[in-house]
């Protein structure tokens, strides 16, 4: 069995695409137009992990609600300091500032994407 991708619905595809491709450096790898939506596929640098952004033609004005079962997506960066600088330039703010977590021997921090999904950023330095 091989894990292929996770899918999230987005309210504004331009904002979501900017967040995931420009801030988190995911690569756009495909697009599928369906009758009621467009699916946008993104992949990490080694192509092992994919995220599908689904933009429905009829999107609720208030966006989508996350249930209480979903937690977050986690991404690793080479430098928490460099990521923080880049994030600030894009106008995003942490919901939990970077801190060292000895149990995993990494620094971690959290922010939200444009649709309110929590994103964990992890770094060894």
C-alpha cells in the first residue's frame, strides 16, 4: 500500500496556491477539471508527498468548516529562522511561535493557511 495524497477544499484558489507554492515551496504537478470542480495537485521537492487542492465551482461564501478530527499538515524546513522571515514577508503570523521540542529533537511552530487549516513547520535548526 502506498499513500498518494491528502485533499482539502479551498475557498480562494489563488490565495491557497500562493500559500502552498510560494511560501511552502510545493510544486504544481497537475490539474484536472471536472464538471463541478477543479483539482490542483501539488508535490514536495522529492515528489513523495502530494496535496490536492479542490476548488468547487459552487463554494460556500463562508468557506468550509473543518471537523474536530483533523489536526494539521506538517512540513520540514531547513531553517526555522529563514522560513519565519519568508512567512513575515508574505504577511502570515504564527499561531504558536517556534519552540524546541526535545521529544522529537526539532523546533516546531504552527500557522494557518488561507482556509484556516493548521500547518506545522518543523526544523532541526
